[in-house]
C-alpha cells in the first residue's frame, strides 16, 4: 500500500515553483508563495503543493494518509547546501585560538596548523571514525533543515586518504540525506609534492580521476585557486583533465586574493564558482552572461573575522545566478546551519530574505545539478520539505543564531522532529548529547 503524508494549514507555503533555469535578477525574489497552502506527498515524491482546498480534495481521496498540522507556520523546500567539506576528522581549535590572537589564515598555515593539520588527521583516522564524524555532521544538517548536501574530499591528498573519504561519503549517501560528492584533490599541494606540483597534478589526472570515475565516487571535481594553493594555470590543467574524464566542475574562486579564477570558471563552463569575496564588477558581468553559478559562503568571512563579503548585490544586478551554502569545514566555517547563513547573507551582503531563500533552495539545487529533483515543491520532485516555527518566512534570517526548523522531511519521511534525527546509533546519539 502506498504511503502518503499530508501537511495542512501552512500559513505560508513557499513552493519556489518557476522556470526550469536558475533564478536571476528579480526572479530571485519569487518564492511561489501561497497563503493557506498544503502539500501532499506519496511514496517519497511531491504529489501536490498548492492552495489548501485543492490539495485537500486529493488528500481525502488518498489511502493511508498521515496528517501533519502546520498550524499557520511556514512550509518550504529543504535547504540544498551546495558547498561543504563534510569529512575532516576533528575540529581545528588551535587555528581558532591563533586567529583570536591576531594570526591570519596564511600565518596559521605556516605554523603547521590550517589545512595540512586536517590532512594529517584524515590520513591517520580509521574509516569508521570518519564515518561517525560525518554522520554527526549530517544529523546537524538535518536539524537545521538541510536535505541535500554537497561534500568534498580534499583532506587526504594521497590515494588512501582521498579514497577513504569518498568511500565514506558513498556509505552515508541517503542515510538520511542525499550526498553529492566532489573530488577536491587540488585543495592544497601536499607536503610530499611541494617541489613538484606539476607531478602531483599529473598523478591526480592520470591515476585518481580514472579510478574515482570508474567507481562512481564523485560527480564533481573542484580546485582551490588562491595564494598558497593552486595557480590559475595549475587549476586549468587539473580542471581540464577532470572535464575530459567526465566530471562536472567547481572552483574555489577569488576568496583571499583576486586570481582570475571566476573567469576561468566561465571559460571552462564550470557549474559553480564559489566564494567570490574578492570578485569585482567585471567578474560579476562575466558570471552574469554565463551559466556558471555564483555560490557565496558568508559563514567563512564571519568566522575568520573579515569584513569583505562577496558582492551579492553587484552579482545579482549583473544577472548572475547566486546560490548560498555553509562552506562547513573545520578551519573557516564550522557551521551546518543554513538559517545562520541566510542571516549573514541578509545582514552583510544585503540580500533580501526572499533572495536568500531562493539562493539556498532552488539555486543551491542548480549548483549541484539536481534542480530537476530538489529545491522546489513541485509534483514529481522529491518530497524534501521543512516546517518552520514562524508565520512569516522573513523570520528565518531575522532570528540569527536560532534554529526555527520544527520538522525536516526527506523523501516523504520525517527525519527530524523536536530534537532527534532518525538513523543514528546509540553510540552516535550519545556523542551528539555530549
């Protein structure tokens, strides 16, 4: 017998229904808002989402229906977090203390902390420990309304470490969130290749990429192009090789310095250029004329105590398709909270609440090439829905640092309600409690 879930009495139903393409310009503010709405889900898919009386007629005719009374609250698509570094073994607390004392990102790296400390941690960690850490993070994502997560490798930087990470991501995919995996071999140059970065790129291109593709462990390949990481030419070589192997592309662009990486993203027809804190008007115009998403990560700027956020208003004015993501990672953005990211986007990047929600749902879905399945509440799409303890969607960014998510539904099943995520073991739940 088919199973149905019916959410009634949504004070504001945000469908995000619209054209097939990513939202740009004025369309970014169109939430497809329906007052007094309802959603009917059957067998993990959206069957109907619209005015309450229309959906109610369908629900009354359905068998085996479980009702959820939204009681006038906001109902909307689950968040799509399109940029995370989900697996990292342990937090970087030394980085945090050094930063408080005034050290910058590059000074921390020179002191032996930073990314390479995470590389050492991941290389030495047992796969089951990495999986436990990742599952705890996924549960936090679910608690904050995220239903699809992009997750990168890049803290192994050798064959064993990278494969270990990607295999763990495959193991947790769908349990309970969908994981979109990315090979970030070009994160930084590992210690053993400091004197021969070209040989490292050749090794990734000729050995790692074919193996990862053969085992279907990643859809995307990503490169970090910045001072202390990979140059434009090195990133071009790596990403061109990845494209030739059939990967879709992403790139960390214009984060700490202006390198031209945003232009490279457009040149290579990358799915997204991420960060963009140092992007200028020319970059915005080029992105606006392209299909490359501009994925903005205000959490990292906030955690680093910096004052230059990505120029969201310039990007939007130039027609760029803007997405928002957490950049969840141990060094620069240790948060799984998409609601907090919305707060930062509204306060520091002057995005409107409606723009921020679109950027974190339907445009996030486009940034991981899953917009045909997630990001909006439309018949035939996955039943990924959240219920928010608010009567107006603007409350989501307004209450910064507060989680208003009351319920998270993934593929038509309630995975979070009032403090618990289903699917964890007793050991994992005990670790969460600590």
